[in-house]
């Protein structure tokens, strides 16, 4: 199943698929470098699910792309968030917990696809790459990449 098909088979976001990075807010697009030919689409989960889950800590984006190294379509689950304080990282972890639960329930078609969970800082970070808080997130499968990501 393709990213687009999985999105369209997920009732709560079926209408949210956009080609390339069109689902991302303009400021957030600048935080991503990718070969446009490898991109298979995107979804703004946060905006799409705001009406049905207003008090949930919703994840930001899903981006489909054909990995040049594995030749397999994957999903980059991307959260763009401040990372200056432990409170910010706790918020990211709450969003990650929400996403994992959503992928095992309403988003189960998307949950079956190969994936990466990535957090990009929306500003300066208060943590080094060896900080215990970031290591804890990494042990759960959430990768922190600083202020920019390159999808390959």
C-alpha cells in the first residue's frame, strides 16, 4: 500500500493528503531538504485533527517519501517544536505517545508502513545530543535532528 492510499483509507484524515510538501506550513517547509522526486505526499495531522481532538497533544506532520537508500516508500512522522527546556521535551514526548496510540487505532493503515519518528527544533535548543532527555526519546525511537532534516 502506498502512503497516499493509506491516508485515503484512514477516515479521520482521508481528505488531508497533499502532493509533495504542500501540507506543511510555509515556515516549516524551510526546515526540510528533500529531492522533490522522492516525495510522495504529506498530511498536516495537527490541523486536520484539531476539530475532532481539540485537547489532544497532536503530532504535526506525516511525509511520505521513497528512500533512496532502501528503495521503499516510508513515512517521516515529523514534529517541529521548541526544544529549549525539559518542559518542551515533555510536550514532544506527550505528542509522541499520542501518535503511537493513534497509529495503533485510527491510523493503523499508516502504522503498517516503514517509518521514522523525527523531531526538528523550531528554534535554539537547550540540549546537547548526549543529554539524558534526548537519549530517553531516542531509546523510544524518536530521533532529534536539530533545526533541519534532510530526507534521502
